[in-house]
C-alpha cells in the first residue's frame, strides 16, 4: 500500500510504501532533516511534528513530555502508517528549507512496459505438464510402457514430431509409476531448444499433479544471489529471496575467486559454496511457500562469466590471463541436481551464455529481458559494479565492453567502504548553511560505513557545497569541525564516533574521492569509446538503460553531476533493476521468448578496452567532476545556483 | 590353416583346421569309430592307423609296442598337424563302413556374403577422431575455448550443421587439455542418430591419438556374453572373448532372473553382475591386446529384452505377467561408464531395440546384420534357444514370434543335460550293426553330460537305428546291454560309468526324448503359425536363416529328420552364427548401416503365440518324429534305407 507524505512548510509531497521510514521519506522528498546518527534515535536531532495521520514510532527517552504532547517524533525511528502531514520545526529546519528536489524521474523498464510484454502475455513456459489416462495394455496391444506413453503424448500434442526422454531418472520407475494410479499420470515435458527438435519427457508422476508447476529465476551474483519463484500455471511471481554468495569468504571479487580456484580443491570448494547458496535460497522459498524443491520444474539462471564457470566446476584460470579467454561461452543445459542443487533429478538449469570473460550471462539476460535486440532504437545499456559492463546497439548490432571501474562502487578501496548491508550510508545530504549532514542508512540504524550509492550521494553533495572542487580536492575555504586534515589527507566527518556502530568517526577522504573519480572516469570513457567506435555520439543514443541493483538506487542528477552518467535529456534514462533476474523471469514465462536469447547473444560482439588507446585518452579526460570537457555537461555548468 | 583328412578304406575326405581333434574330424566326415569314452584315451577303442602325414598324439599306455610301430594312434587324443591319410583298421570298423555322410551343406551368411557388405566395405564408424591444430587465442580473437574448438571442427568438417558436446565429462578439463600440447588435439566425435542432427564432441585428447580407435561389439546372452573388438581405423577384427554371465548364479533363465530382480536389492545385484561380466570381457581383451579400456570408443550391444532391462536397471516384472509388456523397447543411448562399465566416461553403449518381451534386441541385431530388411526375398529367421525366436518377412514387412520351447535345447529338463561346456556330448553316432556309440565331447574329454547339439545328434541316431519310434518311444526290439528299463522309464546308455567324468552311467531317457519332441514341436508350430498368418507356406520362403551359436552347430539333415527344421531344399538354409554379434559388428563399421537398424526394427510386428488357437493345433500335430503330416517331410519318408 502506498502512503502520501506531505512535508510542511515546504509543501513537498512524496509517495512511500506503508511502513517506510520517515527519514528515508524525507531524503527521497529532498527535505533536509539533521540526522547525523543515521537512525536508532541516538543523536535525537531529527525531530518532526506529526500534523495529521499515523506514525509508528519507537518510544524514545530523548523526547520530553511536552514534545510527546505536541506530537513530536524522531524521524529516524518513525514509520509511515497512513497518509501523513509532517511539519519540520523551525529550529530543526535551521532555515535550510527544502533541498533541491531530487527526483528519480526515470522510468522503470519492467515486464509491464517493455516490448517483450506482448508476447510474454501469452503464458507458455518452457516446461509443460499434461495429464493423461493411458489405455490399459492387452495381449493385442502390449507395446512397451514407454511406447504407450509416447503414443498418448503424441495424441495429446499432435504437432509433436518426436519424443525423447531422460535416462536414467525417468526410466527406472516408469513401469511402476504408470500403474500406481491405474495408468493416470502427469507428464512433465521439456520443450526443445530448437523449434523442430524432439520434445523431451523429463518426469512422470502418478495421478494429476498439473496444479504444481513452478519456475525459479536465479541471479548468480558475485556478492549475492537472488531467487525469484514463479507459478508457471498463471505467471504469478510468488516469492523472492536473496542470500549472500557463500563464496565471499574465499574472495570478494571474481579475480580473487579465480585465484582461490587454483588452490588444491579450491574449484570444488567454490562450486560447493555456490550450490550451497542456491540451495539456501530454494529452501527458504520452499519453506515460506509450502512447496517442495521437486515442484520447481525449471531453473533459469544468469551470472557473470566467472560465476558461471565456478558453478559448473570449470577451469577459470584463463579468464584472468591475457588474452582473457573463457572456457566456454554457451553453457550446457545441465540437470540442476547433477551439480548438487536441491531439485527434481530431471529439472534443468539454464545459464545465460556469456559474451566474453568480463561480459557475462547477466548482461545477456538483461539485454534479452529489456528487449533491446528487438528494437531499431539505439540503446546504451549500463550495468555498474566492480566491472562496469556496457552494451550499445539495437536489433541489428551490439557492441559490448567491460571497463574495470575498480571496487569503489561496491565500497572497495574506500576507507569506510562496505557493502550495501545494515548500517551502510546509502543516502546523504549536506545543509547548505550549516554543512551538517543528513545520513540515511540501510536498515535505518547507526552508520557502520559507506556503500556505493552512499558514495554517489556524498561526493556530489561535497562538490555542490564547495567542500571539494572539480578535481576532488578539499577546497579548505570552510572552517568547520567536520572538515579536517588527518595524518594522510583531508577528510569530511560523516558521523561522529558516538553516533556510529563502530564507535569511531566515519569519514570520507580525498583518497576515497579520487578512487571514485577513477571509477566513474573509466565508465564514462567506456561509453565514449564504444559509441565512438561506431561513429556515434551520445546524441544518437535513443535510450540509456541502467541495470543492476546499484543502478536502481542511483540518483540521476547526482550521477550526472559527477560525470558518472552523460548529461543528456533525462527522459532518455530508464531504470531496469536487476536485468539478470528480469531476463530469467521472462524466459520462464514464454518459451518463444526464451529461444530468442540466442539471437540476442549472437548480435553481441565484445570490444577489449584494456589495450585500447582511445579508451586511455577518454579516461584521462574524465578524471574530473563531472569532466574536463564542459561541453559534455552543459546542464551542470548552466545551473544558476552553482 | 586348413588340413585335409582322408579316411580309408571309405575314401572320404574332410577339411579341418590344423590342430583339430581326429575323432571330431571323423565325426564330421561321417566315419564311425567306436569311441564310448568321448576322449582322453580311457576306453582305448578308437584305434586308427596313420598312413601319411603328421598327427600329434598323447603318449598312451593302452597302445602296445607293436601298435606304436605300426603307426596306430587313438583318434580321441590325436590332433591333425598336416594333411593326413588315416586308415580305419578292419577290427575297428567292425564292418560298419562309412556312415551316411553328414554334410553341413549350408552356406554361411557372414559379412563377406551378405548384401550389407558392399556398404560396410566403406568403413565409416559411428565415432570419428580428427586431429586439429587450433590457432592460438589473441586479444583480437579471444572467443571461448569451446567456440574456438567448434569453429575448427566445422572448418574441418564443412558439412556439419551443428556441434554439441558432452557435459560434464568434456568441459571440466577442456581449457587445460587444449593447452597441454600447444593447441594440438584429437577430437572424438559421435555421429548423430538422425542424419541432420548435431555432431557431438565426446572427448578431446591432447596431441594426435587418431591411431587408437576401437569399437566393441557385445552379445549380452542370458548364459554367456561375448565381446568382439574391432579396430575402427581399418575395420579389422582384433579379438573375441566369451564369459559366462555372472547373473547365472541368480537363475538359469530369464524368468528366474526376473523373479530374482523382485527381491530386495535384487535388481541392483543383477545389474552389477551384468556389468561385472562385461568388465571381465573388456579387461581380458584389453590385457591380451595391450590397449586401455578408454581406447574403446563405442560399445554396440544386443541382448534379449530381459537382459537389456536388467543391464539398464529397469523394472522387468511386467515382462513376465500377461500381457507381457516390456518397460521400454527403444533403449536410450547411455554412457557406458554411467552403468559402471570400464570405459571412457563419454563412450556410448548402444543397445539394439527389442520388439516385444520375448523378441529382443538380439533378434533385431540379427535381422539387421543379415540384411533381411533390405531384400525382396522372403526369409524365415530362426534363433533356437530356450525361447525359439522366429521372424518371417522381407523389406516390406516382418512378423516375429517367440515360442517357449522349454530349456531342452540348452540341456534343461534332460536327465544328464548340461550347457555346451567341457565334457558335454556334442556329437554322436550309432554303429548300425553293433548299436555301439561314437561320442564326441566339447574339449574331447570324458563325457559329463549332454548339451543341446548332442541331443539333436542322439535322437536322430536312435530313430534311424530303430531304437526309438516316431513317437519317441523305445521299440524294445533290440536286446542290447545299452538299452534298458530303469525304475522310471526306458533309456539308452551313452557312456558307462567308468568312461565318464561323473563316474555314473550317462543315459538318455524316454522322458528326455519327449521333452525334445515338445521343444521342437513348439518351434515347428511357430514357423507354421507365423507363415500361415500371412497366407504363405514353406514353399514361399526363399531362405531359412539359422542364427545363434546353437544354430551353427546343428546338423541340417538330422535337424530335419526329427522335424526341428522344415524339409525343404537344403540350399535354402543359411547359417548366420551369432546374429546379435554380427549386427553389432556391422553397425560399428558403418554409421549409415547402423542408422538403418531403426528401419529394420520398425518393420517388425510381434504375434503372440501364447493364446493362439492355430498355434496349439499345429503344436499337437508336431509332437512326432519328424511330424504327423508325412507330406511335410517327403525326403525323410522317401529314404530307401529307412
């Protein structure tokens, strides 16, 4: 349920989900509230007045009896329970007024708006169940059990040219299964990869089990994996569950995983950890939905090239060494159970093919899910992470590239960097006059560190407030307790020790900022190199598609203001969300659509940036906020308030 | 090497292999020599004189110094080492003279004479090895290892539409294998079951291993299994090895095996025993040929329906119960190693499809090997065993039937019956005057019992000498120590206790003879029912093909004389030998021929005899020697000496 929050006196409205945190709502609305502890009511500064509606707040000792009577709440510990009107008290506003409104004015490309939707509307998953009553055998009709079964399947599906079956899973108990409910059975059929190939029987169950038919979409990320359960009888999404990839203990990124895989039994261990993670997702979903793992009848998965190799137990050593050759790019359709995954022994695990060592199946799934390969419009697809993967093209051609952005966007190389988990600063504002921060953390607790989206909030705010300059250097024009020079370098104190979970000051340093500039510079140079290689400019790109969990939490204006995204008409930006999961979900819903993944993949050609001279030139020019070439960022420099 | 043996004074010549036993050579020539101990020189009666040439004889104390000087040898312990002239001494001949000459005047349908041969002549096995040197990857050509491999295969085999590969066997080490000998590799390819399907990479080996490419033809019999190794680079047969099916300890025949399979873990045990037997064959062949089991690149096998089900670990219970339904008739192409067979993990085991519960893949292999499905000529294919399997038809249609002949032909239900192993009486003559026997045993040792071919030698001799009549009853006209009535019934003493390995008289009884009559009656009624069902008679059959190890040891005239085979022009009979093995061998040699097995199989329709009224009528009429209908056996009744 959606609730409207009206902030007074600035008269700004924002829509949030029922139960959302009020401080986060204010951040979303661009309303500054001093909040330096990030939540949990420690600093006691974020006092607001409830004028109308219902808030659910923690009882807090930092509020006086009078404050309680006047409906004063701490924003950081309050949840929105209805449409509410909130007044920011004068002393709290500190004359800051509403901040420049940050609008996520980007559209969401989901199944609901993509061109794919028309076809996916016709639900026709790549696995089918049919219920059959077989005629009993007689002495004049005593063909084998399998022949009888195949004969009746062909009668039921007259277009079927040929029927194959799984061995040994299917055959072992076939004779008994057919007779268990007097020749009434449900057959689970796998549609072929090629239209004219044989249909394949992958399971036979006694009686009518057609009501139980589920598919699992699975995003196999380096850090986390997400499973999404779909009822294939009606196309409904049932449940979603995310778990940390248990391989994380063997290395944070793909390179350290490859290195680990070279240890004795390292590859086996990493494969087991991947399987363990997938199983934990399946178990959690099955438990919450009261279904059995064997009711999941297809697993569509996507992951980067290294994740796919490790899951299949394949040598990944040469992915890391020039000329960066993956073992395989089109992964086999395996039986999930053969890898140790908790699944019916015949259920298939599909893994999206990869394009290159650093452009993986997750990108192909996103391109496939977004339907880019269908449209004449030229798209630039951007997935930001340790490696920024970029795809440019349309229904005729696509170029892909990976640019090593470094781990800054995932909190790596940042002094207090961390993943986007509990306590990570994910949003941030600075009061223009007081230079005091408003921090919003994951889980609305006291801060523990800074995650990628926090970094992309902090740096633009420091830049806008003049604390840092375009080179990312501290300007030293402000005399403020939060701006100081440590032994190493200049830094800004985001949260004081007593307000944090780690009981030390959480700061952002000049070195952190430099790392961010290098990361965004690599990405921007990547876009430019790829686009220029086909003689285009940003003006020729019809749509910019931002994929990845990170992409969906980026604030567009801020990202442009630091040169992470190009300064083009905002209407051309679209958030896709988790492209990997989207591709898998749509493939589960419609077999024809699924088959088209091969066309999408075949259009994609990879460009290696690592030895590309153009790329290096673009990169050097991009090591500024937003860029050395002001003409590329007209809106940033045209702003009257800058 | 072949040697000629000339027997005097009858002036009869026979050709034998060098090293063959002289008593067996006499039996083959139809020369009677008294030999009641079967060999080993115990009775000392089979004295012959060497006139010319070389015999290799055991030194024997039963010969006097004078006999040794006169070149007298015991036939039973002598082996033919050159062309020889042998004189049967007058006292030994006992005025019997040469017996009615028994000539195996039947032709051998082997690969050498069958219409199949022309095509098999073009050696093109269903697995191929090609040696490739892959171009090294570079930064501008860094497709995945698998893509590079497939690209080069398609260059080498331009007709290839699509290339698939085995997982996980192939993928796991692919990247390392390709680099092991600097991108020089040998690829093992499996040709597809359907002409236009994808070719499949089943193995990649470093370096050039094309010289090692072998196939194993495998006959999976209820009693014995035979493996035949073929060098697929030149089509040469390399080795053959036969082992008893280790399942024998769980039951002699298929029915008792099915019963055993219903025990707890019974099926698993039987499967293991089958695999153990196959492995013992592979081990023996590999040891003798100094190759590795992993050098065998395809296993083509055939067995009856029950053997195939047990090997694959499938429920066979319903094969035994009316309406006699097999679990499956077209067996999957499995990876041999997945069953536990000592083989390269990707090597396939093909099992010929069966027609019905009691017409198995061994019969289909025989029909396929003999090329019957190619010819307009109408053939009657007969495989005699516990179940006689019969096929009649041509390139347009085929009918099959199984008639339960009972175990008589395999020594079952016969008082001294045994399998055709060491000491089994396999050939037999009676001296017309003395009524004394000449027995030839397997291994030329003292007798231990009677095997099927012995039985088919003994009964015609007893009939021809008037000891039994057409109903199989002892006539009692002879007063002879060997003809006597025991507690149960009449019997003829084949060997006295002191001449046997078991130290008791070995006899054939009236009950034994009755069992044989029922067995041959069932077979003959089977031929008649099948032929009559399509409105034909024996006259319309162009060729009679005798398959099976037993078939090849039958003496044609004797088999006709007791009504086991029809009394038609002898030129129409052909011995095929082990049809099961023949089919497998030819399939290994030529993939196009192999693919035709499906057409052969699809022409075959089974007729159930068990509830067929016609069959019962024919059966009752056939319970005579040779038959109640004399017009069916004109040559038997036209004989002047009967």
